[in-house]
């Protein structure tokens, strides 16, 4: 907001592109009409295979960057 204005944040509406056992939620503006939401949902459903839903979907991602590891010595009791 270079001109000093504030960002407008819309309420969101959830659309699931997955199935009951494997949810793949995305969010669209709640200001859209039901017809527009249906059109977006249809388009996004058609192309849902191009989205990365998790690390397994991101081929070539270096696991040293994406995986968190705790630097703890073996045999040492953790303290709260």
C-alpha cells in the first residue's frame, strides 16, 4: 500500500477439491455469486492435478530444506 491505503481482506468461502477421506481445500472470495463459485470450482477441479497438496507432490524439492530436524543427541533426556 504505497499510497497509504489499506488492503481489503474479503471473507473466504471454502471449496473442497478432494474427497471425504482426502480433503483438498481451497478458498475463494465469499463476495462471489454462487454461479461464479460453481464456475471456479469446475475449473479448479479440472486442473486440480497441477496443484501441490504436500511435499510428496513437489518433485525435486530438497528435503534438507523442507524437512525440520531437531538437533538432539541420542540418549539425552529432553527437558521441558
